[in-house]
C-alpha cells in the first residue's frame, strides 16, 4: 500500500524560447501538441509511480485523445496544431503545461 501521494512530476527538458531559424522549415511540417504529466498510478512491482503524458490540443490546452495513426489525421486535424501554436501555448501556460510533442 502506498504511504502518500507523489509530488508533481516536472519535465527535465524544457522547450527553449529561441528556435534556430533553420529548424523552422522542418518544424512547420510536423503535427504538434502540448502535454503535461498527470494521473500517476502506483506500480507495486517497481514500487514507484508511473506517470502519463496525455496529449493536449495546442489550440485549447485541454486534454483530448489524439490518435497518432496517419489515417486519423484528417479526422482529428482540429486537435493538432502547428509548431508555432504548440510553442506559443507552452510559453503562455508554463504553470499548466510541461512540454511540446510532435508526430
């Protein structure tokens, strides 16, 4: 039985506020989302918490199930965002969000 609730988990790697100009072309071609650690579950075998990082839409920052397979992209296009949108969402909500992801 677990003795206490875990401390909130923090990301060890933070997106930088400065993105090299030669990366913008590449980053503009990927589908992006934002995320945060949440919903820890106790793992009895490892005697530690397992954390999830559910994807969130960069347009709303709300948790939404994003399906990563290519055939769903056109159906879920409103859930994804551009790198610029995800980057801005992260920087405007740093106390709520912990990172930017892409696919």
